[in-house]
C-alpha cells in the first residue's frame, strides 16, 4: 500500500490470480477506494513489488506472472495510471517478489522466489536509463526482454 498517484492517500495495486490481471485502486483517504483500473496479464499474476525502478520519482510496480515465469514491470505515470514496461524472465513457478536495494547503490532491485526450482532470481537495477542486470542465486538465472508475454491493457 503506497501513494501511487501523489494525492497523499494510500492506494492499492493488487494481483488478481484467477482473473489474469492486476488492479489499481485509488485510496479516498477514509478507508474506501475509488474506481479501479485493470491491466491484463498472462494467467496467474501472483504478487507485486513496489519501487521507483526508472528513477523518475514516481512509484512503479513489478508483478510476478507464474504461468509464463516472468516479472512484468509497470511504470507509474504519477496520475494513477501505469505504462506496461520491461519483462524479466525468472525461474520455475515464481510466486513471491520483494523489492529492495540489495547492492546498496540507491536503486531498487528485485528478488523473486521460484517455488518450482527452490531458487531465487535476483535482478539488479542499473539506472538511469533503466537497465536490468541479472544475477544468479542458488542455481537460478534471469533474462531481460521487452513485451515477451504479458499484454497491455
Ligand atoms: Ca493516492
Ligand atoms: Ca518510476
Ligand atoms: Ca540497487
């Protein structure tokens, strides 16, 4: 839960595993949420990481998609809308993602737990301009591509 649209209220960005999409819900500030915006993905979007991955000062999201074994990055536009961006290949049956600055360079990175192979895929964020560097952790690897599997809204 973070303020994605910069209006001072906490918003939600959630993965909908059985409807194959993600939803942005703008917080009103009184515990309720405004109309949601959905973004389609391949089957089984599982979890969401949050960080400013392209360094523009606006929060972005990174969504694990289990069926295609990728992370789909959505860049925030600052008004509550998102632009579909990078697609990062990860390991077998990826489920959970965490975002943090793992190498201490000030830029948010991504780590994904791959339940099918008992591995972790670590992707280091080398920006600006945005560029993902793949690291191998516990036998897993990752590849970086554009528009490989997920679809725009
Ligand atoms: Ca907000
Ligand atoms: Ca951003
Ligand atoms: Ca980093």
